[in-house]
């Protein structure tokens, strides 16, 4: 069995509120990946965040935007694990 270690994450996608302005914005959700995420991954994440009430984002689903996480953010996430 191939086990994935969270410390080996190299990429990430983030969800933000597309109505926020400026360079600084709140990251509403981070999802880490061991392989470079593709468009289908971003689409799947958006669908999940928009429809699963467990994430607490369904009320703003129409404003969610998925972006590639910058390297510094992925490193920060790994350091917190």
C-alpha cells in the first residue's frame, strides 16, 4: 500500500471570495496535493465547497474562486502540520 505523507505535499489550491479587492485576501480553504493539480481538480474542489455544508461556504458558493496556492503558502501549510 502506498501511503501519502502530508509533509510531502508540493502543490495546493486555495478558495477565495472573488469579491474581495486588493492584493491581500482571505483564504477560505486550502487543499494540498502531492501532484500538480489540474483543472478537473479545481472544478471538483469548487463543486465540493459549493455543495457540502460541512465546509461552511455554501452560502457564498457563487462568489468562490479557486486559485493555485503560491509556493510560500504551501510551505507555510506544511510547517503547521
